[in-house]
């Protein structure tokens, strides 16, 4: 038995940062993302005696394998299947660099949800798969769907909280240029970073208060395909998220010097009439949103900045899907 699924990373225009309920992994704030085409995680499940995990050709044990087994267990129990869950050898590959800050956990767990559902024969449907992926890694719940996707905040005790598609990839040909500012993994992962922010940042409550209105403004701009209206709430969502993280104890400094130079360069471009705005995740890279006619100029401007190692370009893409079953 072998089942293969593919999924793509997503980038949040309105950020998720903080959990309402850690056990159920419910986000404290609503988020809105765009699923990216081009970059792909491919995940194959085959029958095995015990669960095993291979990431980009290297066998992994410990926490990564535990999360994989936990997701397969969730699929099995969600489908109320009796008996022992079949064990799987999971082989997952990314065709994009993990260190590029492109949320490889989102595409990884979205692909695993779909491949696992096929492998186990649980036939749960995309909404329940999104809910299960979200429980393992909240941003993964969004990568089940293509195009523009929303994940609401959870209410305490929520059992069912999937992401939902807002508009297909064809809705708006936004372009994303990633300015890569370092090679290598970040110091503090997203889960640990957001939990530390929740527990210790005096600005966490202000972030949770501000986030819903920002997400609403991002949503309106996306629905109207209004780039000018998108700029302010996208940048404020990223900056407010980072402000809350920077004020944690000890403060989370995801940025490096080049990050700040890129932010300034984006604003210079915009002052010169170029449609461009930035967002930043839990790492030092800057993701620049733009429109097709300005993509070349934005890419050139980013590439010329000292400290920018390279750029990666992306555009809206499709949701997770099974590509092989048998
Ligand atoms: C986002 N990030 O909305 C935000 C912005 C990072 C910064 O979702 O703890 O790996 O597994 O639910 O989904 C990354 O966090 O966190 C993330 P968990 P996840 O894209």
C-alpha cells in the first residue's frame, strides 16, 4: 500500500500568534493566509511494522516522529475506527529550502493529513482534515485549501475548528518575493515563541485585542483585490505580532540587521509608487507582496540590497491533494 499527497506552504497576511487553548491548539486570533504555488512538499506513506519518518532522505526520531504518529492517531480516532491503527513509513520531501522561513511545517502536516487519510482509508473530507492538521500545527490547517484562506480564532473548548477557503488562487494574482537574509534554522521555533509571548509579554493582550480588526481589514482588501487597502493592515499585523514577541521575557528577536534594511527598502519602493508591502514570520526573512507588473522591479531591488542572499518568488497556488493511491 502506498499513498502520496502534495501540499504547499502558506504565508499569513494577517498573522496567527498565540493560543487560546494549548491542548486543543486553538488560535487566540483569526488569521488569513495565501497558499503558495510552486513550492511543494511531497509525502508518501507505505505500510510498515512501526511508524517511521524520513525527512528529505534522513531518518528522524523524537519529537518530529511523535507529531507524525499523533496525527495518524487523530485521523484514526476521528474516523472512530476500531482496532489497532496500521503503522506507516512516512517519507516527506520539500522542493524548497526549509531554512527559507516558508513554514515547511504547514505544508508537511497538510500533506500528511491527506496522505494519511488515503492510507488509513478514513475518508474524512477536507474540512475535518483541516481541523486535524490545525490541531497538530495551526498554520497547517490553512494549507489544506488553495488560494486565500481564513482560520478563525478558537473559543474555549471548541472541538471543531477548521480553516475555510475565502477565494481561489485565480481570484487575485498577488506575487510574493522572499528576501532570504540568512541560511540556517531560527533560534526559537514558532510554538515556543508564541507560548513565551503569551506567558510573559506585557503587550500580548494588546496584540490579541488588535488582531481581529486587522484580519477584517485584510479580508476586505483581499475580497476587493485592493492592493492599496491591503498594505497598512498587512504590515501592522506583522509588526504588532513582532512587537508582542520582542517584549517577551527574554525578548524574541527574530530579526537581523538585513531584515530592517529590507523593511526600509520596501517602504522606499512604495514611496516611489511601486506596489509593495512586507510581512515577516518567526524568522529574519522578509516576504514582500507585490503585483505582477512590479515583480521584476521588487525582485531587483531586493537582490541588490547588501545582506540579501537570494530571493524566492511565489504566487497563489492550490490546496493539498492526493496524487497517488494504491
Ligand atoms: C502564521 N506563524 O500565521 C504565523 C505567523 C508564524 C508567524 O503559524 O504551534 O507552526 O504548530 O500551531 O502553525 C507558525 O506557527 O504553530 C505560524 P503551532 P505554527 O503563519
